[in-house]
């Protein structure tokens, strides 16, 4: 019928739809004169103007739905399809084009009219137009048109009659089925009764059958399975006297015997083999089939049991494929009964000895070893595998008891597995689309079970905490679904985010598979919008968090486009993405403090809530020590509530995540650079508070009791300190408590090594993790845990404690007791000798150790000039590799040790007592004092230092360590001696990133400023007499140059700088021709706004009269200091050390120049003679620059005995 004819029919209904930019009228007509049945006509009529252009093609995307299932699309009946509309493969919807009159006509016989039509509309991507969908704005996902009114009363009656007949038929079929099942059940019960009556007799026959094999062969891995009415025995058979090698290479034959007769009915063995560590159920080749065997489904075969005795049936499989390691089977009783092993699952028989996974040949429990096999099989062999499956399998292992309560190996395995997942070593999604609600539910179910185990298993709490921190909280109810729904709200803000846009691609990924990457992507988008569309900020945040272009392109729903920036939406997007990021963190992260507080606030007890909110206030407003005390108090309150009665599993889970979040937040305070005033009281209070917190994390282990004792003893010492002040007794008691803490931390490290090392090696290699990730797994687990904060505070506290206690020079970091004789080698920096292989029992002396170095091979003892954390990389490696690591905190003692270069000494450690005695003096040691002055003169002639003024280390140190490495240095030496460059990464730490552009002495710390600024700060802290004045000083801290390059005004220079830097690192080590260009780029930097304001403040504080005229020259001076990074000698020295420019920082100390009449330098030891009893001074007219810059001329020098200073 034509449209004109249709419009003459009876009008049933008219409905308007008005999505943005489109007006649509739907009119429904009824033709009651049509035969053999009435016809219904539905006209979709677009009545609005074109949206993109007059050439656009509008498409109707539609399907039908029933009243029983009103939201899901189904394909309409074929008779309903307009001309040109076809079904789409695998889809439950069709698409019809609007004609040239912007109409779609659907006609359908009344008997086929559906309950409703579901539809959307979109502009097709063609004819110069972009794809654009028109969707409802009321929060629903689709438009709908109900068609109940189109159906006549007569048709409704017909449909009702058909429905009633259908119901009646189904009820009759159900009744007959029940009667049949009852009859079959009665017959089955009769058979079972007869079998049970003869069961014991037939069981004896089964065992007799097995004993016959045992006479002539070795029966292995016999499994006896007892069912309600019968027994089944499965066992392997090997020739007697088979060698161990043959047991590993030749599979056993398999026998299956049962007393299940089924009254003579057939019984089938459905079986296959497991090949190596591949996924199970592989069909064996036909040559291995026994008689009466037929193929089944490509994964298994079926063999019929045969009678072997009265009431006994068996299947004999005499040979299996040589690569088979296991036999898999279930029983099948035709026509439809499948019989698994008792308790469910497949019957499995090991037919060949298989060596454990590499790494598990060490001491781990058998259960943990078996669990590892299953984990590796699923992670590496299953075609489809996601985070949801991973969490589900882990929950099954713990919930089923496979991970037993007292099996620490298995619990450590759960942590290692989840940690490799968190590190993205494992796939988060592989060939399977996981809806967000499914993932969040699996995640939440898993961590809820872990929380219940945490409360019950005191000895495993340390493992469970680490595992939960790797997984995140997840979300129940509508949390997962909200991830899908709320992104749609964001997309509605801009019609341009259609097919192919980054936001639409992200929406498709979130719709199918959300994972923790989405938190990073959301943060990157926030940075992008905050920076007014700076795409470099977007990629920076992604890169800093390990999300690369390649990774995003590899998603099932790839993200390949970059975000665009419609500026008018900036405020809206910042708000919407902030809210959405909070939702993503809630589901995927468990350690976000603000999120978890929101979840727990409503059920926190009064005292717990006060303590938690007290810390939330303290974290931004209190001193460093008070923050640590406050978080310890909050954690104690949360822990007390965890173990009170009345907590349901969900509350337990969220309380535990709250405790983990509090612990993580406190750790960031300690490790992020926050500090106190350096007093002994502050050191002891900080250590006590953190020891108390670590005790909570240790659960019911002995280490927890020891840590509580440490905290208790330190608080007692603090009381004495407050009453009596600093005394030797206070220092000794503090030293004893600190020593107990250090020993306890050593026990913690040993526990990590015992339970995590072999498992991380095994799973890491099986997961194909890169070697570096596997090698540092245990170390990073320790350093990423709460113990590292205590280690860091102990290192900082030790010098103060030793000073007050008047202890000796030695601080034992890695206690390896041994008594050895060996040669002494001396280095300035331990990094210089990391790759050396020394003679056995060598004693290494190094002035500097940063803590991240490796210990050279064959070193018996490494003695360093400053202490490091006992959980630092070098300390952990030293303990693991049986090297002694000892800090010497006395400059004179270090000077003596350096003079032993080349000599043979005896070194011995007993407890905390370390001794080193000269045994065989080297020529270097003998000539040391005679050569001291000559060495200094030689260095002066090479313009390396200006003796004696300007020396930064004791003179003998220069003649020992520095002379040995620098006195013969030349450009040609640098060319031949420069090591290969190994990139360690340019990192702008959070402390550097958030630090002000300028800081004052009260804010100086070792990570923000250099030694000159630090020493100046120390002088100010000493409280100098009134007649000694210090110049006003302000410092532009470390990291400021990198921040300046990151300023948007300097983005082009940053790219040039990066390219030249790469070029110079790839060049010959002696090549310095690019240094001037790099310095020039730094000198071209534009002044960032924040630094400009800071510099104005500096000039004002230094008393500058005309700030506006001085600002730019001051900026040029600052850049000049930065540019000196690329002085030729500085670059060559870095190349010699294998360092990059990004690996060093330069702070700029700004001081007001004093118009001095005289300037002087005083040495507390005489640098010429080496005497410690004399003071040597030098005096010049005018500024001190003359004295320290190697200027021509001679200063006035004088010597004064220390015992006659009056």
C-alpha cells in the first residue's frame, strides 16, 4: 500500500520523540478491511531539519520486545521488515534507512504484531558526515513504542486462547515427565538396593583384582573412591624395577575397576589425557585406544567397561602417549547420567613423575606446589582469562580449603600471584568481555573472604594484608554498573564524542572490560583538562603510571585516539571526571583513604571515628611527629573494632581496607620526605609510633610482640629524656631499643625471603616476567611495606642516639659474623666497584653509599662512610649474599681505613663489635703521610681542587680515595675508561614536584638542597653568638630545573633538550661538542610564573632596592648555575661514573653579598702536615671568592695549636 492509502486507514495512535537536534513523529494505522487478516502500519516520520548536512543518511536501529522481557532487543518477524532491511549476523536488531522523504514504513499482519518496538536513530558515517547517535535524555538506554492498542479484542482473545492451550500442553507434558521420572527413580532405587546388599562382597572382588596386578607389577597412585552404592578404583601400573629416569619419561598403564553393575546396563569410561603442563582433556591418538573405544568430542574418547568377574567391571588402558603426565576421566551411564569423583570434579591420576616448576624444588609445601601448577596452567594456557576469573579462582582456592589456614607457603603464593597481577605481568583481560559489575562483584567477594580469614588467622595477617592491597575493594550492588552508566552521563555533554573519538573508545572499553588502568586514564584526562587541553600532560600521567600507547591499543576495545578539548566544557568535565575518578578508585583501589573513609563512616564506633577523623585533621595541620602518633592511635582504634563482636563480613572488609589505607598514608609521610626538627626526642617519638604501627601489621607473630616492646621501651626513654635531658644513660637505653628494632626488622626480611623468594622466582619465570622484575620482587615487597618506614626512621635517628650514648664508630647494617684476612680496596662511591670480581675475602672501603647499589662479588666486608636503611637494596643484598655491611660514622676512623689501601688486614665481627687490624702493610700505606702534600699539589696543578682552601673532605681522604681516582685523569682516560651508560630513569619525585619554587633554611633537607645550604641550615640551628652573623639565604631547591622545563612556555625547548641529551649519550664518551648547545637551551628558558613570583620574594628578602630591574638578571644568574651542569668537565665526570644528567640535581643558593674587608677559611686539622692538634687558617683582603676560586696570588696563612687558642 502507498502512504496515501495507509493514511486513509484508521488512526490508532500518534507519538512524538524529541532527542537533541531531531523531531520524530510515529503514527500507527489499522486496516480492518485487509484479508486474510487485518494489517497494522507504523510510519516513522522525521519532521525536523538536517543536523549535519542535507546529504546525511538517518538510520533507524530497531527490534521488538515482549512484555515478559521489555528491555532486550529481539529480531522482528521477517514479514515485518521494510524493503531493503536484512537480518544482521549475530545481532538481535535490524537497521532501516529513512527514505528520501525522511520516513520509514513498517507493515505487519495483526497476528504478528509484537508487544513493543525498541529503537534508536543515528546518522550514518558517509557522504561527508560523522556517525552520530540520537539517544534518550531521560536516563534510559533506548526509545520504545508500545503496540498493545493496535491489537483488536478479537485478536487478543485468539492470543489468550493460544496461550491457554500452550499452558495446558506444558502442564500435561510436565505431569507425564514427573510420572516417568518417578518410575525410573523407583527402578533405580531397586537396583541400588540390590547392589548395596552385595556391595561388600563385590568390593572385595575389586581389591582382589588389584592385588593380581600387584603380584607382577608396581601399582602407583592408587585411588579408591567410595560412592553411595558402589566403589571405584583407579590405579597406574608400572613394570617392577623401573628406573627413576623411566618413571619420568614413560607413562604408567591405567586400570579402572568398579563394582557398579547397573543391572547389566552399559557403563562407559569417558577419558582423555593431560599433556605436560597444558590445559587438560586431550584426546589420545587412536593407537593408544583400548578395544571398545570410540571418539567423542575431539577432547576425549569413550571406552565401554567389560565384565572381568562376577559383579566386577574394568577398563584396561595398556599404553598412553609418551608426553602424557595425567589421566582424566568421568563415568557415563547411558542415556544421560554422568558420574564425577565423590565431591565433584574430574577423576585425575598422575601417570608420570613430573619435576616441580622451576623454583619450587626448594622447600615449599606440597599444597602450594600443586596450587602453583594450577595457577600457571590457567594464567598461561587458558584461551580466555580475566581479572574476574583470577579473583574467582583465588577465592575458590581459599574458600575450598586448598589454601589451608596454617600453610604460610600457600598464603604467600596468593600474595605473589596478586602482586604479579598488580604489576601487569599477567593479562588483565584476554579474549573475554567482563562487565564492570561482574568484575567488581568478583573482586569484592574475594577480598571479603580475605577479611574474614584475616580476623581468624593471626599468623597469616601479614600475607593477607599485602594480598588485599594488591586487589582493591571492588564494589557490590550498583557500583560496577555505575561505571557503565556514569560514563554515558559524561558523554552526553558533547555530541562530537561519537564513533572514533577517545571518549567514545574509552566508553566502549569501560562497557566491556574495566580494570585499574581506568583510574590512570581518568587521572590523565583530569590533567589534560586542568592544563587547558595540553596533550603532553595527558601522556605524561599515563607514562608515569606505566600505561603506554601500545598497551591502550591492545585492549579488546582499543583506545587509539587522543582526547580533544572543547574549552567551554572545562569546568563541567573537571567536576564530572573528579566524581567518576572517585568511583573508579572505590572499585579498583583499596588504599585510597578518602574513599574508604566514606564507606566506613556510618558504622565506625565513637572512639574509632574520633581517632580516624583526628588523623584526617592532623595529616594536614600537625607536626610530623604528631601525625605519626595520630595515625598510630587511629590504627589501634580501627584494629580494636575489627576484633569486636557484631562486625559483619562486609564491615570487616572495609575496616581492614581503612587500616591498610591509614598505614599507606603514614608510609607516604615518612618516605615522601616529611621530617621533624632533628632533636633526639623527635627521633625517638617517631620510631616508637611507627614501631607501634608495624606491630599491628605483623598480626600475632613474635615480631609483633618485639615491636610493641620496642615502642614501650622508647616511650620510657622519652620520659627520662624529658625529665633529665640528654645523658649517656638515655642514649644507651635508646640504643638498646633501636638495636632490638633493627634485629626485628632483620627477622621480617628473613621471613619475606623464606616464604616469598622461591615462589616469586617460580611464578615470575612461569609468567615470563622480565628478569629484573623477578630479581627485585622480594626486595620491592619489603621496601613497599610498612617495615621500610621504620628502617628509614632508624637510619635518621642513629647518629643522634650514638652521639648521646657516646658509642663507637661502627654501625652494623648487615650482621654477618666472620673472621677473615683480606686485601683492602678503596673507592669514593660504592657504585664504582659494583661489577668488580675481587679476590676472596676482600675488604671494600667506600666513602659514599646511596643504598641502591649492589655488593661486589667476593667482598667479605663492605665499610661505608655513612649509614643506610637496613631495608635498602644494598643492605638486603648484603644479607642475602652473606656480605658484612658496616657503617663507619667517625671521620678519623674512615681516614685510617682509607690509608690501608692495598694492605692485608684482619677484619672480625662479633655481635655489634667490629675490629680491623693491619696485617701486611702496602707501599701505599707506608708512603701515605709522605705523599699527602705532593698529592694535593699534583691535584692543584691539574686544576681539580685548590688546596688547602675549599676542601670539602678531610685532606687525607683526598690523598687516598680522590687521588686514586682523579690524580691521573685526562680526557683520553675518560674515553677509554667510561663505562657503558645504563639508564636509571629521570624521576621528578613527588617531594620535588610539590616543593615551593624557593625554600628557607628551616625547610632545608638533604633531598631538596645541596651540602652548602644544608651546612648553612645547621649553623643557623646551632644558635651562633651575636657577634657571629650569617647572611640571609634562600635556596631554589632540587627539581626546579625539571619543573621549569615542564612549564608550558618551555615545551618546545624541552623537546630540543631531550633530543640533544639522547644524542650526547649515544655519542663517544669523550665527545663534548654538544655541551654548549645544551647550556644554550637552558639559558633560553622562559621564566615560569610561579618562579617569577618566588624570585621577587627572594630579591625582596635579600634587600634588593629595585626588584623590577634586578629580576631578569637574577633569572639569568639562576640559569647560569643550572647550565653549569653541562660544563665539559662535569659531563665527562658523569660519563666516567655512568650517570645521566637527569640523575643529578642542582639547587641554587641565593645570598646577599657582604662587602667584606677581609675573608678567611679555617681548617680544624692542618691540611699540610696532617696534624690533628693544629688549626690552619688562610686570610685574604676582600671577598672570599679570591680565596676559593684558585685566583693568582697567595693568601696569608697561619698555624695555631689547639691547646693554645686564647
